[in-house]
C-alpha cells in the first residue's frame, strides 16, 4: 500500500512549493543523508533533474531523479536514498491552494513492491522517516520570508 500523508500549512501554495524544492538543502536534515554530513543537498528543479548530496570532499551520492515538475502544484521523483538505485520508490507531492495564504501538502510514496520481500519493512522505516523529516520542512516554511 502507498504511504499517504497530508497536512495544511499557513502560507501560499507558491511558497510551500518553493521551500520544498529550491530550499531543499536548507531544510533537509543531515541525519537523513548517506554521509551524515553533506556539504550540499540539491533537488534540481526540472524533469530529469538530479536529487543528490555532495560531501565536503566532493563525493556525490545520488538520491533520485525528478519525474514531474509542475510548479507550484506538483512534483514527483524516483527515490533511492540508501537503497539500490535499480529499485527506486516513487514520491509524488501535490501542493493544493486553500485560499491565498494557506495550502495543503499531499504526499504519496509508492513502489514498495519493487523491493520484493524487503518492501514492507522499507515502507515502515519510511513512515518513521517522513514523520521525523516533515517537522524540518514545516519549520523552514515558518522561517522563510513570504
């Protein structure tokens, strides 16, 4: 089954999308990386754009690739952070306007069947991962000028 999360934020949809994408490296916590201490975390804003981290020594670790880019309403990517790139999962994020100063963020994470017998445990770990990751995003939304 997909992981589905949704929550409301008190900012325009454009701001919610921009913080998720252009500020990805600002709010993404170091503990949710390959190296544990990335110098840079990047989500390239276009279809085919890479998602990766770079260490202080210049080593790059690929995390995924953007598969849909529809600012400010939709973003999707294949995701293989800390797993085999040959068996990625899929993440889709929708940003739905709720008036001029509010938005709903809807996340759908799928593709667990590609992981075979390891799919259910990876899904459970990702559920926990999302719960520890999203507070960082929400804090960045509040800390950024609108």
